[in-house]
């Protein structure tokens, strides 16, 4: 029996490793590389260390999805091959029950559940928090050395809170400059056009401040009712405009539940100042973390009977089944997460619904299989 347990455990563990690797590259890292390439195209001054840091911080919460999915794929592949080769029939003829055959699978499911729980409850929030701060901190350090590098060529730049800027970037200046200054409610307040803008650092400012020297500039200010038409525009041959770079670091100060550690979320839930939608979002985040942690048990329970019933050796069949089951499971979890602020439907309870549905289906299929 130890030989059989080691054999099944080794086969599933090896298949799960390669499945997680393939799923991470195809489903997750592809979109991440697309984002990184877009940043490198917009800002060639970025170093490779920033790119490597993004990948290292994206990996934890991508593993929280690909580990259960890869585990499901491994079960479907291994048990599909065992069923097609009639090895399961031989084990049953030797007097082994289906639950006993799946003992190593159950132990691996518990081990992967512990790993996913550690990732979801501890590692992923820290990684998300670091990702939220990486781009603002990187832009701040970049602008503190060379403010011109902050601007992208012929694209709307909105990294500076309260500003929307579009310009063509030259080696030492900006041309065809257009800027909209927004108020606290994100409504347009000032509209600026300039033929040329020289960008540098203000040497007299106490904190790092970018100084934009607008040449041949044209200004329009909104009226109290928010319209541009009733205000008299004015022009200036040269107009300096300072912009504090500290606002770059303040761009992501808003509390996001997914970036908080679990003890911090529990403290925020008890905060009487939060509105019901905020409390609902916080509770849903905690429920989603624990529910995702049990994905390996849920998908493993439904994967064993599906793999045996398929009775195919082909790898493509196993991948196709895993994709269908995985997409259905994670789609339900995503739908619940989208309703996280709707307190009237109690989304923090609905977060457990996909697990309950799939566990119920898995138990039914497993019992039906064990009776054969």
C-alpha cells in the first residue's frame, strides 16, 4: 500500500508542478509581460530591477489560482490514465476501496490547502500592497532625478493626481502640450494649451517639486457652474507652473481590502466610522481568502470521479476538463467578488457558495463511483 501511495502521490505531484507552470505562463504571466512591455515602451528609463520586482510580487497571487487549477489538472490526467489502463480495476479487484486508493490525493489536497491558505492570508496581501506602492514610488524617484522622464510620448498621462496631460515628448522639452487640471471631485477646473514646455526641478522648493515653464500658453478656467463658455480665457508668453512630486506617492493612499493583512481587516470591520458597503467589502475579502484556500479540496474532490469517468489517456482531454471545471469555479468566485460592496445580498456568505456547490457535486459523484 505504501508503494501505491508513493506512486500516485509522485505522479500527481509531478503533474501538478508542470500544470501550475504551464497555467502560470499561459494565463497569468502573459498579461503581466504585456503590462511590463507597455511600461517599458512608455518609459524607456525603467530598469530591469523594476521588471523583476513586479514579477516576484505578481507570482504569489497568481499561484493562489494556478495551484488549485494545476492540482485539478494533475488529478484528471493521472486518474484518466489509470482508468484507461485498467489499473484502477486491478486495485479494486485486490480489495481496495476507492477512498483508500485516493488517500495520497487527500493528503496532497490538505498540503496544498495549507500552502494556498498561507499565500492568501499572508503572502498575497503583502505582495498586493507592495505592487500598489511600486509604480508611484518608482515614478517619484524617476521624477526626482529627471522630471521629463515622467511624461509619455503622445499618450495621456494621469499618474499625477488632479492632472491629465497629453504632449509630444522631445529630448529636452514637450511640445503640443495639453493639460486639464481637475478639482477634488475630478471635474475639469483649468484647461491649458502650450506650444512648448520646459520641464525641470524647482531649486527653491523645500520638497521635490517639478517646475513646468509653459511657453505661448493659453488658459481657460471654469465658471462656478462648471462651464468653460462664460469665463474669459487669457494667454501668456511664459507661465511657470509648479507641481509637487509628493502627490505621486499619495496617489494610492486609499484603503483597499485586498492590500490589508487579515488582522488589519478584522480591526477595520469593527471600526464604527465605516459605511455598510465598506464593511461588506471587508467581510467579503476575508471570506474570499478562506474560501479560496479550500479550492484544492473542492476541486480535488470533483476531479477524481471526473478523471475516472473520462477514461482517456490523452493529455488534451484532461486539460479540457480542467479548463471547464476551473473556469466555472473561478467564474463563480469572480461574480461574488464583483458584488462585494452590495451588503443587501450578503456577499460574504455567498463567497462560500461555489465551494458548497462543487463539494456537493463531488461527494455525489464520488459516492456514485465508490458503489460501482
